[in-house]
């Protein structure tokens, strides 16, 4: 009986984590033709200290209150000539 209760509890934990993941918006890939409706920026990834083009993400709300995650590419901050 104890094993059964453990399995039931584990299934609820897995279901809860899947539901939380399902609430996350899909990552949209930015292109120059993207039409952005940004009302409020919630989070922007830091640009890493590397000397190459890297993907970063911005999470924002549109004017209707919908959350979006946009991925785009930036040049890293590690290319300065000191």
C-alpha cells in the first residue's frame, strides 16, 4: 500500500510539473519581418562575455497582456581589444 501511495504522489508531482511547463509560452524566433507588440519587458537575458554571436531571450507582455518569449541573436561582449 505504501508503494501505491508513493506512485500516486509521484504521478501528481509529474503532472504538476507538466502543467507548469504547458503554461510557458512557446519561444518565438525573431526575424526582421517580425511584428512586435511590446507593452512591457519582463526579462532580458544578459549578453555573455564571449566573442561570437549567441542566442538570447526576452520575455515580454503585449498590449493585450499576453506573455511572449522572443529569441534573437546578439554579438557577445567578449570581443573588446584591451
